[in-house]
C-alpha cells in the first residue's frame, strides 16, 4: 500500500484533545464549529467582563447587581445552548454519536450528583444553615462546570475508543 | 463487522482525508471504520459503496454469525 494512503499514526488518528476538553468540539474547523467557538468566546468575554466590572467597582453586594450577575450567565448560556444545538446538527455520525453518549453520561451523573448533593446539603443545613447566596451558585457549578467536565471527559475517552 | 475499506481506498489511491471529504465525514470516522472499531450507518455504507462503485455487501461483511459472511469473489 502506498505511504500516502496508509494510515496516519495513532496519535494523529484522533480528534484534538484540547478542542474536546476546552472548547467542547471536535476540532474539525467546519463553519458551524467556527461559528460556535466565536459566539462562545463572545459570551464568555461578556460574562467575565461583567464579573470583573462587578469586582473592581465593588458593586456585587447590592441586590440588583447580584440579580444581574446571576441572570446574565443564565441568559447567555441560553443563547449558547441554542448555538450549540445548531452545531450539534453539523458533525458527521461518529462525533455525533460520541456527543450523544456523553450527554447520556452527563445526564446520569447529573441526576446522581443532584440527589447526593441534595441529601448531603440537607443534613449539613441542619447543623449549619446555608447561605442562600451560596445556593444560588450551586446550579452554575453543578451543571455549568461539573457536568460539562463529565461530558468533556467522556468525549475524550470515547474518542480514544474509536 | 469487517470491511475492505482500506484495501479499496488504496486501490483507488485515496487518502483517508480525501475519502472523508468525498463522503462528507471526518477523517477520524474513516479511520474508525477502517480499523473496524466503528460500524457506519446504512446511509454512509451506501455512500461508501457509491464512491467505490461496489455493492455494500462487497465492502462490509461479517466474520461469522447471523449476517451473511463475505461473498465469494469470482
């Protein structure tokens, strides 16, 4: 078999690790993927900018600012989720399958984590009352950070399997 | 499921990337099919057949079991 039609090395046979873990894509550089990455960067910059402004100007303790600070990621993530939905229709069947499997895993882990956190949180709150402001950030850390990491990790390991 | 994709690709002097582009999939998908770690969907299998102008059953075949085994070539 001629060299140029032979298999690439195993290391180059997989999708980019950094793209899968950091950008939640497969690094195929399709128009849909580039669009998602650009919009994700804009959304991230706006949220980060708002948080930095809040910290620098010490305005975060005020209730209105707190409400905006919590609603802003929710609103932007809603937009990002809609963009992600468009992107999700673009990959070919194997990346889409991996992404779907990752979502199924993240869902199962999310249900488990919610049940355990709820039970542990209740027990803890009996002894030490929890600050409601702290509770407001739980969904962000649970669903935004933890479950995204679960899906990212699954995406990585599943892509190594194929 | 086993397949002759790598042999056919070499016979047609195509790289994985070139075949992937023709089929509208990623190169990694072609690699996964060639290494028999992933069985393509029926539409993709037919597309592959169309590229090589061969029926699907001459590209994909079972080692043994419930699906037809590799057809004999005359």
